[in-house]
């Protein structure tokens, strides 16, 4: 049922349910603009205003970037109910492959402004289907950081997208945790399933190690003295991911964004400067022209072609490497 | 190596510092707006009391210095926008409590519920504290991630001191 929120906004159907509130579609009656309205569950009086609400609003209020969800308004009523008004976006991430560039530039913007998102997951990335723009949302776990980075609460980021340094209990961590999450999202977009998906923390670590190789003092100095470094783990060697997924595209992600050693993991800024994205940008421009004539179907076909081409060329590279090796 | 965890590229760091400076200037106090505010003795005295209470409570709850500083800036920003009637000591107490609670929610990992912040003279209901938090949030237009001098300290130490990273615990 539609109802009036106040003189300015009309509350529509529910479009998402989260841990802290419900998101409705809404209408700004003044401008006729469709908006998203996040309604918070009633605050528990004992703790006052939840810290997630305070952080989300105060961080978003100072961010202006095309790849960060735009906060339009904060309103309250006499019943002490609180609502945040956001720009309205379609919620589907799976359709686009070149969104990585946009995600990374949003992440880079956050890092440049000393903000770690800490909870990058596919459901926190929203897409405007009409404009083909991705926006990073849900800053409830985000925090500002200062130099040098100090120990942060280890219980952040949904486990599947958690960086190994968090799982291993490292006392210090950095913006590299967001890059790891982006790498996992990237993998998920390509594979349509999670690359690492353990039911528990230990199982998850084992999964990561079994694909990326067990880290040691050589690949990641200091790793064996981290609090949760599992003893007696089999010495896995890094799988040639490229053979599993057969794509140069993915190879890039796995090697640099999913580097286990956070100190060597690529930064959002460097990843953006990567040759792959430069190529991507040009394609993006071409595709934008295409969309006017023919929307999603053609894009899908083109992406499939790109993936096939990537895997073909990669298989070729692998064959050449194997031939030169033996 | 700790410096690996910080922004590695000094150019990037310079850019960060510039952005921080811009933000600090934008959110900071605008003196021309404050000139009309009459700061009488009562306010001065109440402010000193509030600062003393914030500092004391900060150390007894084990909060970082940043948190105490942030709470004080919220307090001052609030008073620069809204007046509190003379002799309403309870309102000042409530304001300092809400400011410290809000600062802790922005900065700390373990945030005690506001009722853990003991006050000597007054005992506020949690609903009242929450209302005050909301009043502060609204008055400050939810601009709570103020830039404090702490964000610059490490940069200045490193830049002025031979480009060596300062020890991690210089300020915490």
C-alpha cells in the first residue's frame, strides 16, 4: 500500500530488506523523481541512535561521486522514525561485465577520502540500468582511517568477501581489504558463483589456500605469526587459475586483486590504471553508442564473445608457455 | 613493514592531505557567523565543565584522544548554532553526554551504551539521551566525520622528520 511519508514523499513497495532497515521505492511529490527510501527499524533506546546509521549518513553526506550512491535527504517524523532518501537505482549486478571499472573508481574515491568501506558485497553494489552506472552503497560498516592504519575490528565484511589478513587475525589492516572483496565480486560476476565459499572461517581459509596456495614467510612475510594461522595445513600450491577459468580477464584479477599478502595487493588506483581497464574504457564508449539501438541482448552476446575470445587467446598463451617449457 | 600498509605513494598522500585540508576548512567554524553569538560567563563556565567531564570520561572508558577531541568539536559546533538557556546545567550535561556518545560511535570499536557514561548529578533516561543525540545530529546536519588534527600528525612528523615513518603509537 502506498502511503504518504510527509508532505514531500510517498512511500511505495518494499524493494529490499537489510539488517538495519527496509528499503522502499518512493516518490518525491514535488519533483516527481523516483527515489529509494531506507526506513530504519525502530532504534533500541538503550543504545541511542545506532552507530551504523550515524556513520552511513555522515559519510555519504560528504561524498559526491558518480559511483557512490547519492544521499538526497534525511527526514524524521514526530514518532521518532527516521528515513534516508537515496537516488533510486535498479538492483542487479550480474548483467554487466565492465562494471569493474566503475566499482574500482568508486572504491578509489573512498580510499582517497580516507574511507574504508569494509563490507563490499554484491548486494551493496547497485546499478542504474538506464545509464549503465554502478553505485557503491551501504556505508554502515565504513569508517574513516588515519595514518598509519591501526588495528581495526576484525568482525567486518561478510565472510565470503573477507580478506585473508582479517581471517588470520592480523592486528593491522588497510584499504587492501576492500580490493580483496572487489576481486571476489569480480570472480563471482564471471563464474556466477563464489570463488571461495567456506561455511566456517577455517573452511573458508582452507578454500582460499587450496586455490591461491598456502601462504608462507617467503610470499607473505609475517604470515605464520598471525594469531589464526592454522598449524599443520597441507602445503597447497597455487592453482593455475587461468586453467580453471580460462580467462585472461580473471587471471589479472586473481593475480593482483586476490594477492594474499595485503602489502603486495594492487591498490584500487593502480588496478584502474591497468591495461585491461584502459581497453575496457574504449569498449565501454562503443557500447554506449550501441545501447541506443539495441539494449541488453546485444550486450550479452558481445560479452559472451569477449569471454570466449579471452579464453581462446589465453589457452593459446598457455599452450605456447607449455611448449616453450617442455 | 608498516609503511606498506599506509598509502605507499607520496603523491597520493599529498592528495589525501589536500582533500583533508579542504574538508577541514569547509566544515570548520565560520567566524563571521559566530560573531553575533554572545558568549557570556555562564556559557564559558559550563563549557569548561563539559570539557573537563569529556576528558575525564574519555580516559575512564579507554577511548582514543581523537574521540574526546571530536566530542568537544561537536559540543562547540552545537553551541555555535543553538543557544542553551542560562543556568540549565542539566542541558549542558546532557549535551556533553550526547556529544561523547556520538563521537564514540564514529571512532570507537566497542561503544558502550550511553547509560554507562556516569554523570555525577543527573540521571537521564535513555530515551532522553537518544532525543538529545538526534537533536545534535540534526543541528550539525549529520556532518559528523569532522577532520581532526590527528589526521595530519603522522603526515607532518614524517614530512618534517627525514621521511622516516613515525613509531606507530605516537598518537593513539
